[in-house]
C-alpha cells in the first residue's frame, strides 16, 4: 500500500451537543489526555502506519496537544474554503482514513476498513465513525458527511462497539473503554488488579511486576509504581514515583512526591503537594 494519511474531523462547536460544557468536547480529558488525542492514537496504531495525521477543527486545537503520537500531526483550522487546500497540502493525493475525532472505534474495525481499501463505518445509531477513500475528495472540509456521499452504500458497515461521544454518559462509557484497555496491558505485563472495573488509570501510568492494586485506586499523570508493591484500597496517586516493595495500607493521597523502596504508609497518610 502506498503512504496514506489519517484525518480526524473535530468540527462540533464548543458548547454544542449534550455535554453541557463550554469546553470543546474534543478537549475533555480521558485517561489524562484529551478525547481527540485518543482518536489520533488509534489511527496511528493501524498498520501500515500513516505517513501523517491531520486534525481539522476550531482554534482551540493546537499541535502541542499531540507531542507523543509518534507521527507528524498537522492541525488545520476549519475556516471555510481554506480547509480543502490545507488538507490537500498536508495529506497529499494518496489514500485517506477519516474519522470523527469524538468517535470511539475498536482498532480491529479500523484495520479492517484500511485492509478493505474502501468503505465506511457507522455506529448503530447511523452516525458516521470512519471512512476510507483512495484519495481526499473535493469538499472534504464538510467532514465525514462528504466522505459518506462518495462511498458505495454496499461498502457501509455498522460497528456495534463503536460510538461518538455526544453526552456525559458516552464520555463515561469511553472512559471505561480506555481504562479497560490500559489495565489489561498492565496486567499482561505482570501487575495484579483485584477489581479492575473499580480503578482509574491514566495513559502514562506504569506499574511493576507482581504489584497488587486494590479496588477504588486512582493512578493519574506520570505515575510510576515499582515491583512487588501493594497499593491499598481507595488510594489516589498523582504524578508520583512509588518504589518497589512498598505498602500503602489504604486511602492514601500522594501528589508530586516519591516513596522510597520498602516503605510502609499507614492508612490516610497524605504526602506531596497539589
């Protein structure tokens, strides 16, 4: 396959939709990163990898939001006719995978779309999630609806596990989906989560082998936990380094601090600063 480009459309205005927020829905945090970051990260995971990523949206979006995707990201502000030209300059004339920047789509569904070399995915409610075309069509600034018009209806498919975040309930659903994926990866690497559906884990959290994490634990930001450590129930740890062989007995609050190897913290001990 020749080089292709991923395009994420983030065209909903701040305040629009059912989130009831002045903040753009694409900037709402999800496991420590904005929602739009997750859309780009998912596109970047498709193989073969895209040569570039393009985000089309409002002035609130900036390339600084995507420092660690691993692929060059271009941000194009949606200002009418200039968008199509800027997209063509960024994406070139090759194949394009376009997604809704607020969509939650399983990676295997995106991979099938690219492998099929043409088509479109909707969610069960009929909302477009992603489209694959051999080249960027004219009028692409209209978003996924423009792609829908250029895809053979027989090549449409419905993704039962895919959805677009349009409400707080869907944002919570997306949080659970991302949490499950992150926790599963940590467990595959050797950590134990006793009740994984009760915890929250951010993208940059690292947990060592044979560490045990009790229920209702929150691990945020750039937090690293060493090997053979016990994180007791109800702990919240933010941007901290926890050594190996540590025991946090429960309901500890740790922020921007470190805990030496083999230390024991009694219940309700607070350390660090906000």
